[in-house]
C-alpha cells in the first residue's frame, strides 16, 4: 500500500491522551511507544482534536528519528516543541477520521481517555467501510482495556470471523510492537 508518509514503513495510527483522570504513567508509556516504534521504522499518525495532542509520543518518536504526521482540527496550535511536524488540518470530524482510516496500516491504542478510544473505533469503522482491514492492538497496561477484551471475546467472536487477527491486546510496549508487526502485511 502506498501512503502519504512513507512507502516502506508501516503507518500506525496511535491513539493516546494524557487528558482526564487515569494512570499517571500515560506520558511515560507514550514516550516508550514513540521511541520503540520509531526505532523499528514505523511511521506514526495521530488524530489531534480539541486541544488533545500526545506530545510525549510525538517528541519521543521524532527524537528517535521517526516520522510523525498529524491530522488535526482547526483549533490545534502546536507547541514550539513540535515545530516542523507535518500537520494536515481538516475541518469536519468525519473527514478527519476518514483520512486517518485511509493512511493507517494498523491502529494502536494506548491507555488514555474515552475520547481517544472513541476516535479509535471511529477510525476502525471508517477503515472497514473503505474495505480496509486495519488491525487494532490495545496496550492493556493495568487492565486499561480489560472491558474491551471481554467484549471482543463475548461479542466480536461470534459476529466477526477471525476477530483474533483483527483485535488484539498487548501487555507491554514490546508485546505491542510484536503483535502490530505480525499483523501488518509488508
């Protein structure tokens, strides 16, 4: 698949947020993920809206030599630390989600907010509507996605043949990469 970021590297849409209540470790997980993915050649795409920008993920990926592209709403103003990051501004929410669905080879969810999970499933649905089978891998750190794991086993398994090849759960950043890299066909 050819895309706007890089032809040889998998493009991973990473959904992460450090807004709202939750695990204080989220920023550290974003940094670890950004570094780990970039060092393995992945390009990262992020949907940034309503002031939510996963700065630790983006800065770590760039510091490790990685490529990051942002799909943003018009309200986003990048901090000076993110100067030079490629950003495509799209006014309509459905078009932003559709754009990420067009670009991503796989979707990655880090523990975050309800907004990031909502965007993840919006992009996954849009990708399926485009006929794209983007696998989803969720970092289940501190059981952040345990409810989704149960949902996948109870609801997706009878209705989505091969769901285990489409939706997976990882316990560490290393496991996250291992699962994503196996699922993305190159």
